[in-house]
């Protein structure tokens, strides 16, 4: 059932939607009785904008005892008629300024005088709902007329009236400036506190609700913050566990009010430049309740241990009787309480100060349970799309929490992130990679997605989607997944985002978003040496070079973005490309998988005409090419060990000193941008560093960066052939290394241990460089590379 007891009527009162459902039930009967009491003929004249001052005079002069009379009812019906249909959009904007701007204040005052749940109160709220939809009206109603202040307090006094919450949803679906004003701690509105209090009361069972403080007696004049604090003193995060959202036995008092309160919270937490909303939500203490709302229940196999809990990193089992048995994501339709709660958590996770708190309350575990439903196939038909969308949101939120800081190219040190976080929760499937690529394409082109699991053009921001992709790419296996599933398409979109930022100066892609795009391209380019990276369109007239050069000249470029663009320009001549989809049907049918919709959107992966012309007019100076990569740096696993200091014995039994890395190019990350191990005096060239490591491993006298290097296959061969004294200990060490690599664990040490399930062997050789200091100055330069050729 939708709003007011009618199916599918829930969208009628949403911001941006036109029309409103007619009243029904007792309210309709009351309205019909009012019509029978029709008095003077002047009340029956067709409503007109010219008569608005007269309608307002009638409402203003009505006493509390007469709010149910025909005078008030006829005026409200006229105002509702003028604002109810889509073709009255102009009237909605004019109404708030009619009668010398007294329409909204008079309606708000009338709500104070009218009886709760009366048809007259209902009509007044419907008019306020309609006029709160146009964007130009929101600030006037919410702030200038005090609408947010008054409605939030009325909602605390009557939590059953979900229409008040719906109006607050409309008012909060606003620009960042108004949202900031509504959540500001200096403002007297206390909107977030009111929504949190109403949410707690609405989701509680009648038994729990009886114990909560009510705005009566001594607390009749209490402010929303006081009501919330008093409620939280009665409850705690553990008691939220008693709130049931798992099945049809949900006994929440007012589920409609709860979901619309959460929709308003979702709007307030939409990405912004400041963390005011995130701080306000966290301070209310309702985040554990949001997590409870989106908690899914699993049914374990009957043969398994019933007391064993499912770990966050465990894939969800779908065999036999296992799977989601309560609160499954495929039932979380748009604007449901779960949908709004998950969106709120996703929005909070984009804010750096909120991420630490979310990790503390174990949000990663709850989100991983949702994300693991991907591919569970519990949903069918329309519900399958809903499930995929909700799982994608959970995965994006986890990406922010686990991959949002402490990784290569990010500002904070890895130690700032709790070591207990399991990075395997970042791993995505091919379908998720494709969904993210589609999401970026739609967001970049301000395009909605229709159907179940769809979203509007304003649901996501380019910055948020680019940040999620950047965070997921911190896991090397995800780089491979993106590359194999949608690499060329994603890379074209990332390059287009850079062009929009640096050439078109599109406001939706700011400096941070551009840095996410640039660093994502940089990480994915490691796969572009052996497989296609971009389409040929970006190589015509040096288009990619011009875009990257233009980006490098941006005044607000970040250090990480600058490093990424520099590395891309150095390796660009060696990266592969394929024909442009617009010009090559075979490419469109293979890379785009013969999908008609994707084929129609092939222009997404090319620059539009104006942007293309502007890019072609850019002049760039001739640049020195970077080092040409050695083939061995891409796919040969390598072992790394810190070189011993003076008078220190080389011991192979210290497993924490050895790191196994899938290939040499990945090994350069710790020695590249922001490295604490190497101090670079000259420009960095990752490929040159990788070549030096490979040559050092082969025994050549070249830069080894104060590490000992050994090919893994050579170490394994040595382990097989080594005989005599110490072989048992050596084999024992090798066994331990295998075990730890598979489990993704390493005890102690300052070396990041890789999680790739690779077998490992001992390190036994390098170029013999042994130095006292842990930090070296690298001497490589592009000039030295040219001299060596």
C-alpha cells in the first residue's frame, strides 16, 4: 500500500512529482459533509489567483473552534485546487508570494489551530506539500517563513502524521546552501534532531514507544534536541536490536512516517563540501538504528554449525537452504525505509570524518552482508534489478570505508586505518564492474536510469562515483576485473571526465573528482601495455596528450593527480588502443557486446563536438618519452626483502621481512609517489623504476632501492634443489610463507604484505647493495636512460 492507503501513490508527493492523491477514508467523508454545508454562493466560485488574498483572510480570521467549518474548508479547497496539478506549476511558485507573501505563514498558523487528523489539517498540509515542490520556493518556505522549524516541531508532537515528514522531504531536496543552513548547529531549527526523534518513535513497537518521552506535561514545550536526548537515555544501540525490519511481523508504530523521515535524512546527507550534516546525524546516535534497518538475515545450511556467525569477508552461500531469509535487498524498493537508510549510510561514508565512526560501529560487516547478496538470484524479473542496485550501493559504501584512505596515492598513512579491516570486502564481480561503468556513464551525462533499480539524474554525483571506482581500484584484483570486463569503456569515460574538468571547466567535476579520475586511469594503465587501453579517437591529433597536459596546467590540481597525469604521459606511447566504436561496427559488437542500448550510447565514450574542438586547439610541447617497459615486469611474481644494515646477518627465517608481489610493476607503488622508503630527487618514472628492479633481480648492477629482490620461480627452484644443512628450516620458512600468503596475513613489520594467494619462496640474491640508511636517493633520470641506450 502507498500513501493514504492507496497502491502506488507513494510517488505522488515526492519532490519533483506533480499532483497529489485525493483524500479518502474519514477525511473524505468529512470533506463531503463540508460540501453539503455549503453556504454563500461566493464560496462556490471557481478558484482563481486573484481571490487568493480573500482565501488567506478567511483562514487567518478562523479561530481554533471554527477550523472545521465551511469558511476554512472552502478556502483550503480553493488553494488546493490552484496547486494540485502539474499544469499549475506556475501557480505553485506564485502562491507563496501572493497575498503579500502570507500564504505559507497563514497555513502554518492554521496547522497550530486545527485538530490533529482532521480533514482541514490534511488539506492545509496538501497545499503546503504542493507549493514546497518548486526549487525556487524551498528557501522561502523552509527558512524565511520558518516552515522547517514549525513542521519539525509539529512532527514531534504528532509522529503519526507522515505528510509533515513528506513536506520536509521536499524542503530538504534542495541545493547545498539551503541544506547547510538547515543542519547548521547555530540555527534554531534542530531539524535533524526532530527527524531522528520522529524516526525512533515511528520505528519502535508500541511497547517500546510507551517508554519513550512524549511532548506532553513537563515536556510539552521541549525542543526536538531535548526530546531526542531524553529518548536516547532510555535507549541504547543494543536496544535497537529489538526493532524488527526483517519480515512481515514488523510492528513499527508508523512505518510511513519512518521511511519519509529517512528520506529527508538521505537528502540532508547528500554529498557537500562541508561535513555539517554528517556530524549532525552522528551526534543524534541513530546510525546503529540505520544499520539495523538494513541488516539482512541468513539461513545457514542445516549441516553447518548453527552457532557460527558469517564473517564479513565470506561470500554468501546459495546452495541448499542457505541464503537471505529476512529483509532481502530485492524487496527494498525506491523510497522504502531500507532504501533510504542505505542511501544515508552511503552518503555518510563519503565524508572523511564520518568514516572512522562508521568503522567503529561495524558498518563494514553490515554492508558486506548486503553486498554479498550480489548474484544470489533471490530476486527475479523486476526485483533482480532492485537487488543489484542495493548491493551496488552497499559495495560503494564499503569502498569508501575500506579503500578511502591509507592507500597508494592517498594522503593518510596506512597505519591510520584499523588493521582489522578485511580488504577482501572490496573484491567485486564482473557484473558489479559493469554496473559501476554504466553508473559513471549515466552520471557523467546527467542521465537517469529507468526501471526497477533505476535512479534519477540527480541521485549520484560524478565525484562520488569516481571516488568509489578509485577506492575499489586499491585492490589489485579489482584492477584486473575492471580491465577485463569494461576497461576500454571505463578508461574513455575517465578521460572524458578529465577533459570536462580541465577544458570545459564543468562544475560537476571538481579538482578532487578529477584527481580520482586521473589516478584511476593511472592504475588501470598498467594493464594497457598488453591489452587495449583507449579507443583510437583519443590518439588522433594527440587528443589524450592534450587532455592530460591541459589537466597538468590546472591551478588546483592535486599532487596525486599531477603524479598520475605525469606517469600517463610518460607511458602513453606504449599503451595499446582499438578502433573508435562510432567508426567500427565490429568493435561496437564485441566490446559493447551487441547490446542495443549500449550501442546507442556509444557516443558516451567520445568527446562531444564542442569539447573535441576545444581540445584540438590545445598546443602541447614535445615531451620526452618515458622508459620502454621490459616484458618481464608485467607477469612474473617477485619477492622483496629489506637489505640488512651493517653488522646485521641476513636471515631468511624472518618471514615478516619478505613480501611476495604478483609483478614488478606493482612493486613500484611502494617506491613511487608519496613513498616513505625512497626519496626522489628527480622526476619519477614508474616504468624506469620497474625496469631497474627487474635488472637488479637479474644480477645487473643498477638501482635496487635498498631492497633485495628475487624472482619467485627462481626461489622455488632453489628451495627444491637446496640440500644439506639448514634445508629443513628453509623449507619450513617456505611453508609458512605459503600459508601466510594464502591467508593474507603477516605479523609485524612495516612492509605491506600482499594478498594474492601466491606461493612464495626465499629471497637469496640482489645486486649486493647494502646501506646503513633505510632511505635512498634515487639517481635515475630520463637523461640517464637515454644515455644508456
